[in-house]
C-alpha cells in the first residue's frame, strides 16, 4: 500500500465515523477544532482504523494526537 | 386535571392551568406525519404481517454523525418531536419553561443486541464507546431536550406498553400545576430485534397468523410495531395567546397498578376499570360524558377480553363506540399510547372514528360496541384512550374538545 492509498483509506474511515466531508480531512485539521470530534469520537475512530488497517493502537499512544496528520503518522508507522 | 385530593375536597381541587395539545408528530408503519397516518387509520384492513417503518431515513432528521450516535428508537423519537414542533408553529416559549417527557419500553435494544454479539464474537474491546448513551432508555428524551434547548423537566417513563400514555400524563401534570409551559411528550419504540421477537413469540403474546385483529374471535396475539409519537403540550392560555391550533385538551388522566401478575392482566380487568374511573374523576366527569373509547386492544386473548370486561364495568349497559388502532398500527409498545393519543386528536379533528382494522367477527364473549369495517361519525363527548403494560401498569387519558 503506497502513501496515497493509505491516506485515502484513513480519510474514508474518518469520514464514516465523524460524519465530515472528505475535503475536511487534511493533515493540518484538528480533531477538536475542525472536525468537531470529542474523546468518544476519537475512541470510535481508532477502532475503525484498527479494523480497516488490521493494526492495534494502545490508548497510551493517543496521548498528544490532536490532528489528522499526527493520527495518520501513528497509523502509517504500524503498517509493515 | 386535579391538582390534589384532600379531606376537605375529596372530589379534587382543580389544577390552576388547562393543558392543550397543539402539535402532533408521528412516525409509523402506515405513515410518517399526521396526514399519512390518518389516511392509514381509515382503512378497514392492513394485511401486512409486519409493522416496520421501511422507508425511514434518519438523514432527513439529523446529521450523519448524529444518526450514528443515536439508536433507531432515538432517531424515531427525534423525528416525531421535530414533526410535532413544526406542526405547533412558533412556540414563543422561554426554554427554561419547556421540557421533555418520553416513554419507551426498552430503549436502544437494536444497539444493545448488536453490541452483545460483537463483544462475544470479537471481544469487549470492539464495543463502541457510544454503547451506553445509545442504549439507555432516557437517551431519546435527552437528545430531544438538546435539540431544542429545552431545560425544564426532562424525564423518561418506562412502563412497557403504557409508557407513551403515562409520559403524556406526567408531562400534562407539570403544565397543569404551573411547573412548565410547554412539554414535548410521547413515546418511541424500536424493539423488533430477533431476540425480542422471539421473547414475545415464545410467551405466545405475538400473533402466529400475522394478523392483528383486536377483539375478533379469531385473534391470536399482537404484531410488534416500530413507531414513535410526540405531542406538543401547552398551557392553554399560552396557546391561545399565540393563536395556536388546539387539537384537544388533556382533561384528566388515570394511572394505577394491577398488583397481580407480571404479564397477565388482573381477572375481569378490575385494575383497568379502576384506572378509567380514576381518569374520569381527574377530569371531573362521569362515564356518561364519554363519547368514544380508544382502546388498548392489542389483539391478544387476555388483553382484549379483560379490557372489554373493564369497559362493561365502567359504562354498564350504555354502548360507547370502541376502536383499537392496533389493527392498523400493530403494537408499538412504549410508543403505542402516544400514537394512539395522536389518533384520538385526529378523531376529533375529522369527526370520524377509525375502524378496528382487520376485525370481522367480534368475539361473542366480548360485549362492547367495536367499530369495524368503515369509519363511523364521532358522537358528542370526550374520548378516553387506554394503555396497559406488562407489569400491570395501567394508564388512561381523557381528551376533550376545546370549546373556544
């Protein structure tokens, strides 16, 4: 899976769970400020990403992950 | 409605305010919105073996994200509340004087059942963080209060198939006693999961022939429906001042318990009879002033027989036309009382009693005047609407015309 494919998949998960438009899912977008996502939304998004990418994200790893870019880097780092 | 019963006023002290119904919102298998709903109620038959709202699209009522966070019963209730608010017109009410009181039998059962399977099949860490807010029975009232910003009383009544009626009663009392000016009240239910259907079927309460025919000699149980109904209750003076359309006045209500059995009604409908009498006393009227009875009439052997006996006990030899809307609607459980109260409002509006759909041969053991076949002109008088829930919960509303 190349980088563009992976981000597209990430974007689809985010659109599905947060009910935002694909254009809103940019690297700079803040979950709280730009995507209206609270902590429960983030938990659900992580579960969706885990399923979609076949990965496991520990709760401790989410510390400080406030933007789409940071979350995507976290996911990408787990792809073999 | 009466405010209190005291030693010096055993007949009851009249509440300071009257309660008007000024908005109707309904989601049902025979139609969403009051017009389609009424058209569906006038049909003499509904042969469908299910009562699901196949065409319900939550995106008509809420954002994609809100819909994902709301169980289907909550989506239904929100849609009914929005329809009721739209129907009532601009309420011009201080949000601190407006509240919500909903009823449901079980709450977010669809979500719970799905998540139980998920937890067992894929492990507890797959359970959605929204499980609790989606399944809890009070989620619908909470969502409605948030949607409209209403900060007065916001509660949920959970009395099985009487919940919708009790919710309207409880909300009406808040207005009658001056604690609130406007209340959104009603019931919502989506409990048509495979497990709940099996529960009702295995207790032989559900119809095996797939026909809901209340009071018929061949009745063999109810058909479970998904539905929601919400009414706007409003202090009469407030409603008049803003020129609102008034469907009916909630003149009184009764609530009591059989204290007999967890599913079977008390023998000869003794609890139901007392409930109707309590409601008439609350309205300050006698049985002679009732023109029509909107029955609970589920199409089960036990309910229909005991309800008919209760009606006979209260009304004696006088034959009052009785209809059960469950022939058309099926049994909406916690929503039933609310959608049937809406049916009663529309009965006033159209001066017509809808027939008890599908009923052809009234049980010879049942000695009440059941309206079947085609609609019948509505006689003078008030309408009473009954609901009885598993657990022995009884509820009756007394609705009268606003003579203005």
